[in-house]
């Protein structure tokens, strides 16, 4: 279907707020400052479909480095679904990422469609919901991430993602209404995590650590930063049994799941040290 009134263009920063708002309506619970952080990753990586002047479809297609991309925010306004507008912006997004290995976190309802476009299942990511508060492990090793040189944080983050994402991490670890903590071991950074305010409660992500014990210390320190009355969410790769056990230990319940999928080979990431996914939207 070709509709002459339907155009697809690169979003400006303000239009990304539309995608965030639609994501909230879909129940994805975006962070309050996600738009600025996501935009910093790739200002050209957001497309919007307009019918005349009306926004009706969105997609994000973030380029990382020379060979990786991540797709998210694939949303068509409910009243325009099933009319061919979505597939057009989908194809435009894939064209922008042509030649790259592309990752995404697919909601259950869309996984078959992604499969048809060449995406292959790597593993499931599970969103757990718990509550804030509690006492952190008393550890002199927990530090504010802002006290460390950015190069230290960036270097630690590097193995956990298929390509360079320095610009995004700089923005992500310094966003308002958030806490970014590191944990030191023998004078070296041995894990870090961020907890950020969302439409509902707070999300922890990323949560990376060299061992389950260090991950637990970071997790407790992060969740102690928010009130007991606040929901706290942690998105864990199901293949990391220690991460699942951590969520279970603190009586967190499954509230959502996605399939991490790639068009190419599954990147060789240290999933045993990846306790919390940074973002379902941009990786």
C-alpha cells in the first residue's frame, strides 16, 4: 500500500518525546530522561511516519560503531495498525542499518514477525518487579560513579556491549533523578549500576559486576536509594541464573518479558556478569 500523504523522516529531538509517550501508553514504563540519553546515542537514529501532519508511526534504529545497530520504539498508533504504515517505517529503519548486525528486544506478540525479517532468538530477558528501600551491604567499596574518571567507566562497560557506546554511557550515568554507583575490588572498578526514575517507580539498568556477590551489593545499594513504597524493576537475561536467583531472593515478581534477537551472530557478551540490561529500547 502506498499512500501519497504518508511520509517517513528523521525525528528531531522534540519528536522523540512522541515515541516516549507512546511507549508509556504501551506499558513500557520509560524513564523520565530517556529521550535525551537516547538522542545522544545517535541523533539520526529515530524515524517518524507522518500521515499529512499527523504522527502515526515511530521506530528507533541506533547506529553503534561501524557494524552494530539496535532497533526499538517500533510503534504504530493503534487506529492505524494493520494498514501497512508500520511495515514501511520498519523497512526504512532496516535500510538505515543496512550491513550491520541488528539487535532488538521483541515483545512476545511481535516475535514471529521479527523472525520473518531475519531476526533470530538469542535468549529471553525477564523484567522483575520489587520494591525500593532496605539496607545496603555495608561496604566501603561502593562509590559514586561520578568520582571516577569517565575513561574507567567507559572501559569497564565496553565488553558488555557489541560496539562502542561512550556518548550514550556518559549521558546515561549523569542523568537527573538517578543514582549511578560503582563497586571497587583491589582498587579497580569491578561493577557498576544505575537506578533511574521512570513513569512508575525506578528501573535498575545496567547492573554489571564481576561476581554475583558484588552484583548483590550493588543491587542493594541502588534500591536503598529509593523509598520502600516505590516499585523497582530489574531486567535480567534469563540465561544468567545468578541474576534470576538475585531477583527471586528479594521476592521480585515477573512483570514482562522480551526476546533478545539478532539478525547476525549473537555477540559474545559476558552474560554471566550481566545482571541487568541497560535498556530494552536501545540496548
